[in-house]
C-alpha cells in the first residue's frame, strides 16, 4: 500500500476537563476518506493528544488489517509540539500516565512498515480540531462547582 496521512488532535476544556479527540485519514493527495471522533470524559489536554494517536493506529488496523498495516507507511500529523517531540525522542516524558500512552503507541507502531510523526501548524490541522470542538460542543458537560 501507499502512504497514509493521519491528522490527530486532542483537547480539553479545562486542564483537566471534559476532553475529546479527532482523527482524520487522508490519502497521499490529501483527500479525506475517514474521520473519527470520541468523547473521553475528564482528562488533560496532553492525555487527549496521546489518546488520539492511539485511536488512529488502532482504527487503521481495524479497518485494513495487520497484513496491510505491515505494508503501509503512516505519516501522523499533529499540532501538539509536546506530543510530536516526545514521540520523536526530542523531549523527555515525565508524567507516568503519558509514559504508559507512549509505550502503547510504540507497541502499536511495530505493526506498521513505517510511522513518522510530524508537527504541523494549527491551520493545517483544522479538520481534526473541528471534530474535537464538535464533540465537546455537543456533549452535555456541566461544570461542577465542588
């Protein structure tokens, strides 16, 4: 198979707060062929960013199977500098929960021919960002005072 580009985003309203993720699958030409979004509940923004990557890799394998994954190059794009630089080994991971997510991604990426993590600007990640906002706007999340 050819290269697949996957845009991911995670966000929370409050940190921690109500959170959601968005994932957009594109072909090499940039044509969108699948979108996913999910409400996560209360979590931090960084945890949501990592969970978006985990969902993306799992969904690819569920859609196309392990055999096709072995022959596919994935370019995973995100506007989260922390996420991308940690996944590329440029920043240390200090949070224990983030370490667990990092290990989960590392274990998932073994099933692919190649997974490349690329930092993009927010303007280039608008589709995934819109999915996150849409989920959070449509989820009944009332603020707790106590």
